C-alpha cells in the first residue's frame, strides 16, 4: 500500500537525478525514507495499518479553505511529512508500537501551509495517541502560537465527522479531544514558562525567531516517553542567534551520516550552495522552486514570488524579507558560506598506510585552543601532485561526557578509532600534546615516548602555530630544535592556503587518512570574505568545532610557502 501513496510517489519524484527543483538535502531525506518504505532499513519500517488509518481519517476530514476532503487538498510534500512522521515505526524486540522519528524539521519558505500541515498532524495525534496525552505549541508570542490553534479550530469546525461525534471541545486556552482525553495548549515564549510540561508532541513554530531554550525545554519534558515527537518549523531569519540554525545543522549532519542517531526527519527546502554566489537569486528560478515546493505545481504562486523577486532586486529595503522568507537565504550572512561540501571531502578519504609516510618531509599545524576546549595537531605532505594529511584531536578527559552530549559527537568511538585523545581532566594537558610531537621519556604511554618523527618515520620540516595559547608549548618545541613558524590568523595570510586546500579537495588531489572527527570539522566550517574578497575559515561563524580544519590550513600554509620559496632557503619565522 505504501508504494501507492502520494508520499511514496512524491519521494520518488524528489530523488530523480535530473530533478533540480528539489534541493539536495530533501533528496537525501527522500531517499532515506524510500529505503525504509522498501524494507531496506534495519531500524525502521512503514506500518501499513497506521498508513491506512491516517488515510481514512484524512478522507473524513474537510479542508477548510478548499472545501474538499483533506486527503485531496494536501500538498505532496505534506503527504510525505505526515506519512513519514506518523507511520514510520521503530523495529524493536519488545513489540512496542513506537514511532521511529523523534524530531521532524521543516525549513520552508512562507505561504507553504506549514502551520496548517502541523495542525493536521496534531489532530491525527490527538485522535490516535494514548489517553491523556498532552500537546503544546511554542512560538515567540501568544498570537503566533495560537496560529496552530486557529488552524486546528478551522479543520474541526468544517469537518462533519468531528463535529457530529463531539470529538473535540474548543476552549479559549486549549483544545480537548474528548475521545482520548488528550489536550492541546498554545504557549508563548514571551509569557509562559516552558518547564514543568509533559509534551507527548510539541510544535516550535517560527523557531528562527526564538533561541533554543523553548525547544530544549520541551525536549527535556519528553525524556521518560517512548512515543515522543517534536516538530520544528520555520523560514530563515536574518539573526545569528536562533534555534533553527542548530536544528538545520544537526539535520544536515544526520543526512550526511555524521551523527549517531538517524531518528530525525528533515525537509530542508533551501537553495543548494551553488546558487548562493554572484547574486543568482535575481534570475535563477530554481532557487524559488527549491525553497518553495508549492511553487512547483502552482503557477500563480510561482509568478507572485517572481514579482517580489523583481522588487527585491530593485529596492534594497525589500531584499531581506524576500531572501529570508521566500528563498530561505540568510541575507545578512551571505558573506558567510560553508567551506566545502562534506560529500566532496569524503571522496578524498583513504585507508591509513604506515609505509606511505616513511621518509616523507612533513609540515605540522597545531591549533592550541582554550584549555577546556578541543585542540588539534595536523600533519601534511606533498607527494606525486597530491596533498596528504593526518589529523588528531585532543579533548579534556573530564569533559568528555559533557562534550559528547552537547555536541552529539561520539568521542568514545573517535578515541577508539585513534583520531582523538583524552588528556588532562577539566582542562587539556598540553604536556600530552607536546609529548605526542616530540616524545617524552617521562610519559607512561608507550606511543608518547616516541616523537612524531619516530612514530611515522617522517622528517618534520616546520611546525606552524597560532600564537594564541601556544607560547609555552612552542618554546619547548624550539628547545627541542624544531623550526616553528607563527601563522597569523588574518585573511591576508590564510586566504592562499584556504584556496589551495579547497581546490585540492575539488580536484580530488587531497587525501586524508580515514577520520570522522576531521569530517565533522569540515562540516562545521564556515568561511568569510574580507573587503578584498580574501576567503578564510571563521571560527566564530562556524557551527561547531573546526580546530582540525584550522590546523590543516596552518600546515598547508607552511607547505605552500616551502613549495613557493624552496625548503632550505625559507627562513621567515613570523608571518
């Protein structure tokens, strides 16, 4: 039955390779769900009985605007959202009927009926979830939060099946389902406390206009529940501190395979990166289609957006609203962009070969961050026209559990893989990192007794560093007769190695030993351009830890200078 549903057919249409009207992350999510629907996933399956129940209920309800059965009036993307969220179940040995997806994220432009579709999901949940379930919507203010209540009320009032059976009771402050004794309450971030609630499901509406607190408060209330759901929807907003930024980033990392849990369903209708440069939004129709799935099938919607696009191109004061709300382009941050697509990076992954590194001249970049934060050491070399890299991360042992939860990065796995080390307690043990590079007779760990040259059989030409937090360690390296070079963290210095690394990745002449932590750092990295269009990785603008990428760029700088000016003759110590 699922293969005959509109949800399945829409997902099939999304993944057609030639279909450029759908952005890449929607394609990835559609393919992941198709694999579940086709029985190819070990964790989840589509419950045919639940799907039949949903279809039956939708056919009995009426669309308040179109005056037709809801199953006929819903948009295709809404079918995929509803069926995936409500009918995809977790395979488990206890025989419990548990929904697979815990979080549903919908990033979509305005006038795509996103709040209405959330209302449909809430009505279905109130009719089918266990007795005494509680549901909440959270929004920046009560008026916005009540938009969901209004959508619920309209559907209930025009649906004879719901009215005649006295299924719902509509009150001023809440809506109750009399069949299941469940209730829905709208909350306002500006007025209500979010703590102390027990939310079987919640909706965070216009999450881009709030910080992450109300979302996390609702999630905290669900810890004891098996069947829980959080729906987070929004367009883009121009502010840098909003809850939707993290949710989108987590969704992308999940779809890129960089997160442990896959129990998140995300439809991210935002233009692909290739459309975010050179003001392509002024003429490229695919940007409208990728941000607005309704515009694909509704010509009048598409033409209306094109008219607004023309005004935004001519008048600066109309641009922010158009780009954020109708193209899902964060206008104030157009100067900030991802460094490189993670899929391009992963094409450069190779297996570690200890024989390869023997006898190589290598350059080391270190990013010694704050004492309670991540630190990185990166080693690079150039061989047969390719840039080779090995990278290691370091975290405080006492903060491993906190960082694992906060960043949702499995540091235990990374430590087991040998790409990350825990050292110190609440702060980094810089002596550990110093011993890793130059060896130490005083260290109990055998691999720390050997220098990096002895461990890998390499010749360390230079060690590059950012002066911040590095002075003490650099003095020790210099005492051990390592040549150390300060690489100033300025766009005029970092632009050239950043550009070289970027081009090496795209041309597939960058090779890195298998390293999930490095991949996560690449995914987090965001770039900024200065007034001279020099491009560099911006730590503050990045969406997570990027110390490995920074260390890699520092090491690449040294290598590039050595290639340009000759190894033995290069004597510049401070750049």
